[in-house]
C-alpha cells in the first residue's frame, strides 16, 4: 500500500480531475446526440471525446499506481479494469508476458475499458474473457462475452468507432464477430 501522501494524492486525483473528465465526456456525449450537428462538427466533438477518454484512462492508471506504490503491469491493469465489472459478470483475464511499449499501454487499457463498457451496456451476458498474448512479434488481444451478440458499428454511436480509431492509431487492426455457437461476441485485436 502506498504512503499516506500517495493515497491522499490518489484521492484528490480521483475526486477532482478524474471526475471532471468524466463530466466533460458526458457533456460531449450530449452534444453528439444533437442531430442538427453537421458532419465536421460531429467529427471534431468525437475527436475531443476520444482525447478526454485517453486522459481519463491515464489519470486512472496514475491513481492505481499511487495506490499500490509501484509500476503496474499490463496484466494488473487489465485485471483492475475487469474487476469493475465483477459484480455483474464472471471476468477471466489471461495475460501472457508480452512487451508493450510504454506509449501504447494507455491506449490498450482504454480500448479494453471501452469494450467492457459496451459489453456491460449492451450484451446482457454473464461471462467475459480477456486474453492477451504474443503472436508473431505482435500483440494479440481477444475479448469474448456470452451475451446476445450482434455488436457492430451503428450510426450515432461512437464507442466502437472510437475503439477502431484507437487501434488503428497504434498500428493495429480489429475484427468483431458473433461467436460460432451463436452466443456472444468475439473481438480480436492485433497490434
């Protein structure tokens, strides 16, 4: 556990900057729901929303590091993100040792966080599996759920398009598919 000063700073970050970023994000979501916006304005607002999400994920990672007092591994970050949904889902995180460049670590955690938010909001399942492992000098990330399936990009919804943009920005590619057994969704990301 961190020192009292580190814990106090973590609380201040959480109660201040982190909450402010969440509020800004919700405000931008309200703006995006305005159907009278033209395409360039909508794109600019969406880009700002993505930047706010990135900042929020970095602040959350810093809060976690302050609380535990050491550098956090990708496995620990993914488990912490998954733990947020453990009241409603059985979350399994399987991470093999992979080298992740420090500058893309916040992007990977932001991608996982957004995908889990979408699953929690729309899938209606009970189980989530997060797997990450090396594959031919790349990083393979897979997220599966046992929900209703049918995840796809939809007009007026920016969660999945935002994830696709993040993945492409770090040189990756993403595929969303209904699972073969007809239950749930499988999302694979290769970085």
